[in-house]
């Protein structure tokens, strides 16, 4: 349980530092969506 909490905290800190503006969050979410869509298209 402690390892999971530590990992989640680390990921959260990296996410906040990577996209410290609302615009940055939007770009990150859009990028993740595009990646999922491309992966889904490849698996068809």
C-alpha cells in the first residue's frame, strides 16, 4: 500500500510540474487521447 501511495504521489508531482498551466493540461489530455485513438485504430 505504501509503495502505491508513493508511486501515485511521484506521478502526481511529475504531472503538475510537466503541465503547470491550464493550457498545458489541455495539451497533455489531448495528446493522451490521440495516443489512445491511434492505438485503437491500429488494433482494428
